[in-house]
């Protein structure tokens, strides 16, 4: 009898077309047209979906899904997809099922996606093991049993799905005389589903727990366990109905609520007749109020629940009448399903009650009918057992085969590890050899580089020696020339036959040559100091115009030429730079003297210009002298270089200027765009970097 109700429940979504609650639906339809906010529209569509049945329910579910997508609302996406998939799966419409399964995988997230997709796939598999016979059914059961026995990495959700399918596979049986063993097999599977779902939030595990509790109310071997499961079944639904989301859905199906009260109506032997009667009356009220929510039909559920309620409170005459109603319903319902096995179980209950009432004649006729149907039921039971044995044999063979493959795989792995170790050893040796070769090659290159550096050092030493010799010769010449002039004119001054004018002129020549020697020695000392200390010079804000004026006046006082116009150009409002005042003056002195030395007529212009955006002060000394060829613009900044060997000088001035400029975070160069004479440009910062 229990199996009969399970079958009816599983067929319910397919065969029963419920009556619409017309007035409520019309009111909701009118409300849908007037809603203003997206949230209200989603709620109204959800209520229309919940109150409708079959194709109309799917139509509203699709509208709800479209609206939920537009508003990116995950809860309503899940609610709509649940009803759409439930309809297509239960009606075995495979193409539409596949389309919306992909929608669920794409649009839902996390556990909501995983549980809905897995549950719907589970129901698809249940349809195979519940409604079909043959190889497809056997293969699916074999696959799941083998997976459960051998795969140690199954997730709780996967285990729930497999136990659910295997439990449903055995619930679709009637085995006269062996009911208790069958009940135990089924209940163990669904107890495992419940145990696995205990740690998972109800909002995700609800679909699995609903049917699992319901089946446990029918298949638990112990009556008290049945009632405990029925109470948990009812409490779980009440808890779920109190969630924020479900409070907004008053029209959701009462199918499982009817099932829970139907099961609790059979609790007379455990909870007492009064409590059982209270649950029975509650069931009858719900059955009358929500006939459209019956799993199969309100008539059948009323017949079945009444039959068992009156049987358990020992009102056998009423129960026998409901037995006849159930048997008549099975035989005249027009179902395309063989229900003879369920008629057998109902007849068995009827015979027992007739015997209890001592209605032996009626019991005899019922037993004749029972015996005729029992043979076919037992034949079906034998066939089921043979199928079980075949499946078990096949699963055992597959387990043995898998273990043999695992042993072979282990051997293959051992061999693979050995070959891998040898391969790694070979690679390591090759890497070692390559590393040694690379190191030898590196050492060889290093040796070559060392040899090259030695050669360069030797060449540099030779060059330095040459430069030193040249420097000594040059210095001797440069020092001897002014010394000779000093000696010669000093002797002339001591003579008595020279005029005062000549004596003044000779004194001036002696002073200039002394000043030349002093300047040359200062340059040599400054270069030596810069070479010995590589640090930058200390810098501070300096008034550029003041230093330029001092150096220009010094030049005019000592070495002015009558045909040269000496000028200073610059904005006195922007004449502060970040430099070293003494060394900056030294650069100006060398550059001005250099310009004066090679210019006979025209002008010498000392100019400065501040470029604040680039943080630089541009200082230039421009003359109208002989200039310099392009190929010597960098050469003249080297040591001991002279543009004109016949002009006095040590060849250290411009070299010293560049060294100082770099130590002051500046730069000095010959302006290539100026061709009338020579323009040397010095760039220094205005502010600290």
C-alpha cells in the first residue's frame, strides 16, 4: 500500500490537472498590470506562478524568469527555473529540459546552482529507474552503485543524489512476504540523504529533504520512526514557510503539507486516537480547501488516508469501504500503468480486516481475487530479484575489474616513477654537464675580458704616460714662457735709462704673467682635488647676476681689449640658481678668459635665462672670435687639449669646467647652432631635485 502512494505521488505532476482559483488569479492579473516597482512585479508574477498549474504555471514562470534576468535578482531566477525545470522534467520534455538546465548553470551561482541542477538531474535519473525496465535502468543502477562503492572523493551533494536514485529504484516494488526487508532497503537510502543534508542550509537542501522525509514516513520499519519522520517533515515545512522569501508566497503548493498531515493521521498507535483524529481532520480540511494541490487526485488521497486512519483506530467497516474505493479507483482510473501489484496490497489489508470482523465469506471471495493477483505479483517480484542479482553480479565484476585495473595502474605508476627518476637523473646530469660547460665558457670569457682589460689598462697606462710627458713638457713650456718674460722685464725695470711709462708697462706685463702662472697652478690643484674626491659639490641658492658681474668686471680690469664690447644679459628678477658659488665663479672665469683670448674685436656676451618649468638655469658665454670646428666640440673638453697650439694655455681650463659642472648636477657643451664665433652653454638647476 505504501508503494502505491509513492507511485501516485511520483505520477502526480504528470497526470493531475488542477482547477484554477479563478477569483484570486483574476485579482493578481489585474494587480500585475498596475504595479509600479520591479520588486512588486516580481512578487505578483511569483504568486501567479504559484497559484497556477501545468502549462499556465510554466508561462508565468517564464515571465518571472525574464523579469528576474532584467533586474538581476538571483532569488526569483531560482524560483522561476525551479518550476520551469520541474514541469519539463516531470513531463519528459528533453529538449526544453536541456535548454533550461544550461540557463540554470549559467545564471545561478554557488550552492543555489549546484543543488537545483543536481536535483533536477536526479529526478531525470529517477524517472529512468522508476518508470522503465531493461538495460538503461540496469546500467544506471550499476553505474551509481559502483560509483558509491569505489569513488572516495564524492561530495555530500553527489552522495545525496546517488542514494536518492537508488532508494527510488527499490521503492517501485511489491514483494509479498518480504515487505519488511524492502522497507529497510529503501529507508536506509533516504536516511542517508537526510543525514547528508543536515549540515546544509535548508534553502538549498529543501528539495532533497521534502521527498526524502515523505518516503521515510511510508517506508520506516518501525511505526514510531514513521511518525517521528512525519513530524520532522511537517516542522521542516513550517520552518521553511517562515523564511522571509516564503512569507511573500502564500499560494505556493500545499502538496507536501497534505502529505505530512496524511502521514500523521496514521499515528493512532503511537500518539493516540485523539491526536491522530485531529491530524486526520486537518488533512480533510486541507484536502477540501486545496484539491488542486493533491499529488495525484484529491479523491485518491482522501480514500487512501481514510482507509488507513480507520484501520488503525479499528473501525474496520469504514476502512473496508475505503479499500473498495481505492481498488475501484485503481481499476477504473484509466491509467496506462499496471497497478495490479497495488491492488494486491490493498486486498491484503481488506482480507485481514474481514477476518477480524469474522466476515469469512467476504474474506474468502477477497482471498480468491488476492491469490489470483498474488501469482503475477510474485512473478514480478522474482523478476525484480533476478534483476537485482544481475545488477549485483555486474557491479561485483566491475568492482573486481576496477581493483585489478588499480593494481595494474599501481604497477604502471611504479614503473613510471622509476623511468621518471631515471629521466630526472639524466636531466640532472645533462644540466650538470651543461652548467660545467657554461661555467668553463664563462671563465674563458672572463679570462678573455680580463686580458682585454689588461691590454686596455696597458694602453691607458701608456697613454697616461704619454699624456703625463706631454703635460710636463707643456707645463714646462707654459711656465718657462711667463717666467722668461718676468725675468726679462724685471731686469729692464732695474735699469735707470727707462722712462716711468715704460716701467709701468713692464710692471703690467710682469703682473699678467704672474697671474697666468698662478691661474695655471690653481687649475692643476683643482683638478687633483676633484680627481681625489668623487662626491658632488655642496650646493645652495646663489645670485647668478652678482657672480656674473664680478667675473666680467675682473676680466675687463685685467684683460680688456679696446675693440671688444663686454655685455651681461639676463632677467634680474629670476637670477637665483641652486649651485656652488666659488666653483661657478671659477667656471665663469675660465670661460670668459677663453673667449677673451680668442676674440680680437666684436663682443663677448655673458647671458643667463631661467626656465622654471624644466628647473634649469641656462648660462652662456658668446664671443665673435675664431670659433671651433664641429669635430673638436667635444675634444676641447679633454685634458691637455688646445684648439691653437700657438696660443698660451695649459689645455686644462675647459676640462676643469666640465668636471665642476657635473659635480654641480649640471652640464656644459658647445652650442652647435652658433657659427659666428663660439658659444659655450652651462646648464645648472634652479631648485633642488
